[in-house]
């Protein structure tokens, strides 16, 4: 059997697990295959011993079904436990609950000698994956859980969302495509029916969530990496070319890091460094530039130069 066929069978199992009860036509739509192919694949899974049952409401899996055990060696287990231990700051998110439970299951399934090593050698605090949050998601755990559920079940949601720019709470109808953690905050990326485009929403600004019975499909060409490819961080805007000159004192530091996929660097004879970036929107890169103070000068665009000048004047007035 081809690898692609095996992967398709595994995806069918995961889809049935996700929805608990789903019809062949919906599986076919999600995998972009024919309904006849779904019937053949389910017959194949049943022959392999996977307990798939069907009735007029669709297909379901036996509650006693579980995926085969996976053999892990000590370095793999230690790495997993270090990652799970590092998610403590993510309390209040669905991922914290699932990973914590998974960690306990992993430990319980280990051979006694390996379990003893794990329990006697605490991994907590030894590795930091940078998962600290900037807000307390424990206070909005019910909100986050509903968004996660709708995302997994492909259900459209109605939300009351606080818009910072207008300082008011507005109603939004959203297809929750994806979730992204960036700069210590969780974001929901989805199609906004009111704006008729894919938008980004901060989860901690969602005040009320209603999961509808209406379903949606994620476009086949949607990809988070592509969606944010031109952004400096999360925000999006007009595509602009930014050119900066960094002083000799920090030129080496700047050249050691790929700050953005579009980054192009040119060393100057006096030791300074010219850096160019193609970004969507200027707000986030403006804040980044301000962090380097007098060690950087904006060469273009002129609008960013003026924004930096205005910020500098405002700062000088404070002091």
C-alpha cells in the first residue's frame, strides 16, 4: 500500500475521532475524495480490525479503540517531558490540559526502570521553550475552550469581540481556521463573514462565544506560514520596503540573526550595516526599530522616518 493511502486511512480515523459521528459525504468533502473512496477505505480499516460502526447518523469509533503503543527511548521521553513541563505558563488553554494528561499517560506506560529515572530526575525548569503568556488565560478558559472546540469540529462561531482601535465590542461571525501563539499571546485566524476576508483576532479580547451548528471548510490553499509571510509579527498592512542603517556597534549583532524572511544585508566600509526588509505594515517594525535607539537610522520609507521622529519628540517631552 502506498504511503499516501496509509496517510489517508489515518486521517479518516482522526476525522471520525474528532467528530465522534460523521457521514461519508462529509469525510469525502474534508479529504477532497469521492464518497465511494471513503466507503472503500472504511471497509479496509474494518478488515484491519479498526472498530468502526455506522448508523443513519454516520460513522463512529468504539470508545474502547486506541492507537497502537509507540516505543520511546530515554532521550525521546526526557525531551517530551521537558516540553510538557515547560507549558506551565499555558494554564487556561486547551493545550495545557491535553499535554498535562498526555504526560501522565506517558509516565504510566513506561517500564518501571525508565519510570524511576524520569521521576527521580525532574526536568521542570531545565529547558525553556518560550511559552510564557502575557495574559491570564485561566480567567477566560471557557472562552478558549469553546473556540478550540469549534476549530476542531469546523463549526462557525458568533462572537462578541472588543476592538481596540474603536474601543467597542462588536459582533462577529467567524470560521475559525487556525490558532497561533505569538509574542506571548494567542490569536484566532479565521474568515470574518462581516468583513468578507480572513482576519486575526486576539483570543483574550473575545468576550462571548456561541458555537453554531453551521459547518465550514478551510480553503485548500490556506496556510498559516503563507498568510503571515510578509508580516513582521501578527499585524498585516500595505507591502512596504524598509531600509535601515545600523551603527558599527551593533552591526555584528544584527547580522547574526534572521529577523525576517525578506532580510537582505550589506556591510559598509565604516563598519555600519544596511538592512532591507519587505514587510506588510509598519507598526510592528517601527516598535522594533525604536528599541535600538540611536544605533539605527531609517533610510526609507519617508513615512516611517517621520513616525520615528514624532515618537522621539514625544519621548523627549516626557523627560
